[in-house]
């Protein structure tokens, strides 16, 4: 069984996403979105090539967010999570 792990940066971003969702949409919707993100991570761990190749990473879009990850021996490592409107230039540098 493949698994996913989150980098420190991805973990912090995920916390911010939850906090923002909680404040702006309420607990139920924040929980639903948080769970949907983790289900997407699980899917990518099982089928890592679902994401498109992007430089040395893979990328996958889920609703308002884009994940960048690396395929590893254990599954995937989620490196970065961005809102689709954020500048992502630093990831390729």
C-alpha cells in the first residue's frame, strides 16, 4: 500500500487552508474540504502518475488548489500546496 507524506511547508499550508475555510465557510465545509484534500493525496499515492509531469515534480489540481509532489519509494511526498491564484514561480527555481 502506498502512502503520502507532507513536507513541513505543505503541512503549514494545509493548516492555513483549514483555518481560512473555517473562518469563511464554517466548520462543516472546512472539514469537508480538508477531508477531500486528504482523499486526493491518498488517490495520488496509489496512482502517482495521475499528476502531470512538471520539471522534476508532478502536479495535480484539486478544486482551488494545486499540489506539487515527488514520487518516492513509499508513495508520494507532497512538497507544496498553492491556491490556484498564487504565484508559483519559486517552485521552479
